[in-house]
């Protein structure tokens, strides 16, 4: 699987070898600086090493022999170790900071030698591997030991929420609560037409919080515009209202129709902004 004619090694194969090399080096030494180690072993620059690890440059038998030489093992041993890494790698999900993160797992069929209490194990549910605490495993489930887990870390980005209310005091209050923990940023609007204008500029939002009654009427047209755009067909919309009780059944029926038609969530005034922040974070995390 590793040794291929030089001109037939696909980008996927090169990437698979690069991933196996990375996992092998980390397994042998968890503190290994992979790129620096390979720069020395292969006598290549930083960019050349990066391209091999990411599948943009092909791996040669000479590369694998150089890795073996630095590890003080033969070429056959290197190929066997890399093949073992490839054979046991599966893709899984690790729930971290409220979001499901994609991870690569190297699993053990049984308990590794000297294995004691472990922090996490892998469980397959409906064809998907999940990384869980042992206490979260159901009694009927079969789990596997994790020999190695890798995850690509990307800079975290804030969820962006559009706030629409004709009272700037309310949007200011909402923004101060929603943005307090640093996980959400917001943009405030006092008219529906202003928000529609921003949407037409292809500005992206992760959620919308709109007041039902605006100075210009209801927010139905804004909600319709959001749902008519392909990229926001399923974006969460929270409709805030305080007018229902005062206006009677007809107003409730009108809002109920919009909620059914466009798949919105509702919240009555006075809004508990902290609870809304928790709900927005929960919904966005499971999109």
C-alpha cells in the first residue's frame, strides 16, 4: 500500500502516508516536533515537508528509508509500522466546548499492556465512532481502547448573531449579555429594512433574534427574506414578542402561522437574555 510506482501515487495516498508518518512519530514520542524531525531526517525545507505531510508531494522509497535510518530500523520495519497505523485509523467525533470535533483515532482491539484506568474510550454508535468517558458508555455497548487520537485545531470563531428591535436600548442590553462570555458577537438593527439590506450584501449570521412588532409593522417580511436565501434556510430565528397578550387571539394566530411556516422559535418579553444566550449556543453547536 505504501510502495507505489512514482507516477501513480495519488494525492490521497500521499496524504494517507503523511498522516501515518505523523501518527507514528507522535506514538513513538508524544513530544515529537514532527516537522522539525522530518526536516532533519529527509534533509528538506519546511515547505517541502509540509507538502509531503499534506499530500501535495509524493513519498518515495528513499524518504521512507531515511525515516528508518533516523529511527535505526530497516525499510521493511518502517513500512510495516506505517501500514499498521493506516489499518487501525478510524474517523470519530469528540464533543468539546459544546461542539462535535472531528478526530482521527487509532484503536486497540484489546487492552494495551499495562493499561490501567483510561480517561476516554471509543464507542461505535450507528456507524459513527464517538470518544466518550467510560462512565458514559451504556452497559450493552462494546468499547475500544484509544491508542492515539489526533484533532486538527483551528482558531475558534465567534458565532455572529443579528439583533433586530426598534428600541436601541433593548438591542444594547441584549448585546451586552450575549457577548459577555466572548463566544458570540452581534450586529444591531433598528429596522427590518436595514437587516434585509445587510442580507443582500451576503453578510453571514449564525442566528437571528428579531422583535415581532416593529415600528414599520411585523417582522414577517424579514423572516421570509431570511428563509428565501439558500444559506439561511435553516439558520435559527428567535422571535421575541410582548404584544400577543395585549392584542388578542388574532395576533397570536398570525405569529403562530409565521412560526409554523418558517420554523422559528419564540420568546416572550421581558426576555431572559442569559437563557436565550444558552439556547443560541446550544442550537448553533448542533447545526
